[in-house]
């Protein structure tokens, strides 16, 4: 099931038990308890959040927190136990509403989700972008990221999941191939250029992908765009993989599903962290296998949060749908509650592994890498907070 479809799950209740200081705290890992209202807003942070620029940030505090065994955790919705995850760094409601309004207006203008914009508005992607990217207060940068994210999820809805929107297994490969051409433009001989352009303009998903990445290009350097092109190509491979399971009516094994969740994940969104933040992580550092390992584990964990919070939607949907608890329950023949608990353990293991490995990387990496890893940590907290607070999951 696509992320947008998951995000329209039935309401569930959520009670935030506590918020504690994160590894990004300028106080070097000191723990504090905070109520949701205490999260900083843009007005209170005229120059943005205090992200660490050196070893006093994520790197060293992660090591200290790990040694002390202090959990950085967030509560879960009904049916979702507490997760090992940082809290969000801010909750600027006005900024989130502004970005969401612009995003819905953009979708309406290009014909994306025509007749279904209430789903887009209710999902509140603007709030997700605000929570996940706390190192910028610029609504246009957040909008650019939101456009790309929504276009990627629309690709899943239109081509992979929703037959009422035209999805069909036999057409999936052809659709995804043309969708990628909208992200990373093709350059045909002149006699075929008009036909290609017509194809790009006649489909709302292709229009959205082209528009979103064109907007993002205002802020991204060429190597950053190339990175994002790669991540989207990998995402589309994941869409194809899930499509094959769906067409076969087959439930994957747990190991197979987890490998899938690394490529069909929030990684394209996480990879935009430095673009949205207004700096550039060197390509050599992003491509370092150690960095790649840490970032993909974090992205997988973030996507498993969506699996956990959308269980009600998955349970009541018709047809073949996939989430980690469902796959675990099928393979291990355990109760749904046991499957949820084991899925949470997998999530927590991934987050702890990222925390540990990011700590080590931040001690030897560039200032840009330290900031990027801090941004990924912030993304985890914002993502969980969005799921925990979205009206689509909470009464």
C-alpha cells in the first residue's frame, strides 16, 4: 500500500508520555522532560534551531547517551507500543499550515488527485515537512521538498495500488519508466522530442514529478540532484517489487520484506535533508558505504513507523496489502500483538544502530556530514511526531 494510502488510516488515539532532549541538544545530551506545548516555534527561534556544528553535537552526545542507557523515546498510538525515537525539535503549526496550503494549491493546479484533494489536505504533508526539516523556516524550501514527496507517493497510488486511479499490474513497468523520465529528463532525437513532451504533459503524475524536481533544483546543486535521481530510481524498483507480490497474491518472508523496505522507503525524502537545510553534503561522503549504511537504516526505521501507525487501515483494506506486523504474523504464526511487539523491536534496533554509527561517523566526518546526520536524526523525530499527531491517526 502506498504511503499516502497508509496516511489515510482510521483514527487512533495517542498520548505523548514524555519528550526528552535529543542528541541535537546544544546541552550535550542532557535529558529534560517537556510537554508538547514547549516545543519551539519559529517565532521563538528567529534564527532557526541550534543544530550542532561540531563534536559537541550528535556525535559525542550519542556516545554519552548510549553509555548511560538513557532512552530517547516517543509514545505510540493505540496498538503501537512506545518506540525508541527522538522527539521533534519544533512544532510550528503556522509554518506547517502555510506549507500544506501551498502544497494542496499546487496539486490542484496540476490536476493531481483531482476530486480527492481532501485526502491530500487531511494528510497534512506540510506539517510533516515542517517537523522533519527543523533547520529551515523557509516555506518555499519546505514546499519544494513536499512537492517531490507527494509526487513520489502519487506515483505509487496511480500506478501501483489504486485501481480506481488507473493502476494495473500489466502497466506498472511502463508507467514507472516514463515516470522516471519526468524526474531525470530523457533526451530523444528531435523528431521524437514532441511525442516525449506530450507524454510528460498528459499524465498528472509525470507533471507532478517534473514540477517538484524543477522546484527543488532552485536549491540543489547538480550532485545533489543526481543523488536524488538515484534514490528515486531505487524507490521505483521497490514499487515494482511490491507490484510483483501483489500480482502473485504472495506474502514475502520477513527478511525479504525488510530488504524491500530499505528501497521502498522515505529515503528519497531523507536524502533531501541538506538541500532543504541550505548546505551540501559532499558526494564522496554521502556515497561512503558507512554513511550509506547508517542513512538507509534510519530511513527504513522511519518507514516502519508508517507500517505501525497504519495497521488499522491495512487490517480493514481489501486485497493483498503489506506491512511488517502482517508479514511477521504470517511467517511466525503469532498473534497480531506479538507481531507488533516484534516489529517495534526491529524498528528500535535500527534506530539504535543508526545512533551508534552516526556517533562514530560524526567524530571523523566533515562539518557537513555532522549536520546531515543531525538532520537525519531530526527527520526520525519529526516523522514519528507527524504520525503520532496526525488527525488521520488520532481522534
